[in-house]
């Protein structure tokens, strides 16, 4: 089975399975209403970022909308791996199923033959008890062998269905549903995809919405597509200057995100706190709100890369290693605010001795004797 056939089969399975695994940001949708009259025909491929959605000739007065979702590089890779896994599992099952089916058919013939012979033997009064018992044994053996092989076949089928459902569920988790606020009206049923927004092979999900005077129909399909963007200008990674951060309630610290490569066109970073009751983040500045632990995430605008920093907030400072904006100023920790340098008693004694010695030398040179 080639990949195109698998995509079609998988699409039908997704119609049933996608609801529980859709993105939380997407609207809920009743897939039973997915183009029941087959009025929408999605394009078989997208060429140079363009394609046309065909509408059944019986529909004359309508408006057609579409929207597309470009899967991230990571999700596209997962999507491709899952499709390959489905193909491999399907090929494995077909091979095993064909072998078991042949064995099952052969055992069924033996079973039918033994069953018929035993029935005729029961009617034959000339057979001895030993002969009749032999027919019965042959019948029961053939029946047992057939049932065992049938059970083996059913186990293989159940395992296959379980594996396929798990793989489809994983794919479904990568497929976003449409968003009501993001539809684009088509021009003569044509759709366009900006290939300059990414590079390399990606998967893209395209939804279509057909609105007539009486009702609305939806359809969906997914495709592989190659981007035209220069790879050297795409983000390849992101890192933070800290991966662990300790703050006192009310203090703040600014995390710095580094986007690679330096030639990336868009170095926009999206910041997020897992729990804003503990700490908030705005443009990298983390502000401690209450005691607890949360995670700050910095994500590249394309969504392909992210870095995290674990933030621990305490009510009071419990160590000299607490992070805050003041720590970045490299203050002299031996100096207290409004006081002389805290050099220690031993240093004061040394400075006193040196001062007295200097005064003694000056006095001797002036008065020709030491004056302490």
C-alpha cells in the first residue's frame, strides 16, 4: 500500500478519532456533518503553493472559505514518522493476515470434511464402535484445530486494530481543528499557501467551509509541501541565560533569550509563565508574586524551539545566592549601606601600627627623638 492510499485511509479514520485529540484552542465540531453530500472535493495536491477546491455542479449559489495550518518542523517530522509506522504496521498485518487466512481456510476444509464424515458415520449402522469413535476423534480434532487457528487470527486482528488506533490517536493530536475567526474567502475557489514562510518539507492541514443559502459544509485534507525560505534565516534554536532562578517575593530578574543563528530573520521570543500567581514574565522580566515554583518558557515565534527556566519564589531571602536585579550590579558585598568597608579587626590593627610608625619617624627627624 503506497503512502497516498494510506493518507486517504487515515483521513477517514481521523474523521472519527480527531475530536478527543484536537488542539484546545480549536472549536468543537460535529464530524458527522463533515460534507455528508460530498459537495466539496479537496485538491489532490498543492503545486507551487496554489490549488483549487472543486464544488459539485449542483451547488450554484455559495461562498467558499478556507484556512490552513502549517505544522511545525517537529510536528511534521512526528507526522511523517507516524505515517511510516502505520504503513509498516499495515504491511506487517497484511502479510500475517494472508498467511493465517490460508491456514484457516485449509483447517476449515478439514473440519467440514471431518464433520460430514462423522455425520454420515452416525447414520451408518454397519460401522463398528471403534470406527465411529475414530470418526468422532477426527472430527473433534479438526474442530479444535480450526477454532484455535480462528482464535489466533482474531488475536492478531485485535492487536492490529489496537496498534492502529494508538497511532491514529497520536496523529490526531498533531492535527488542529479549524478556528472560526480565521477563515479566508476564496477567489474562484483558489487557495494559496505562502511557501516563503518556511523551508524544507512540512505537513500542512487545509480546511474548507462551503456556505450556501441553506446550510454549511466542511471538509479537510492534509498534504506534504516544500518551503522556499532560505534555511540560513530560520531559527535553529533558543537558549536562556539561566535554567534555574531563585527569587524573593516582590523581587524581579530579567532573563535573556538568545536566538540562533544570529542571521535569523525573526528573533521574536514569546514568553509564558506556567503559573502567573507565583511569577509573571513580560519581555523576559520575571516578577515574583508569591511563594512556590513555576516554569518560565521562551518560545521562538515559529513555535519550533523553546527553552525553559525553573523559578522558585520564597517569602524571605534564605541564601546569598538569591537572584534579583540588584545582584546584576556587582555590588561590594563587604560594604554595608552607609558604613565603612567591613575589613575586619585584624586589618584595623595593622593600619594603626603603620600610622603610628609614620608619626614616629616624622617626630624623630624633627626633634631628634621618638615621640609616641
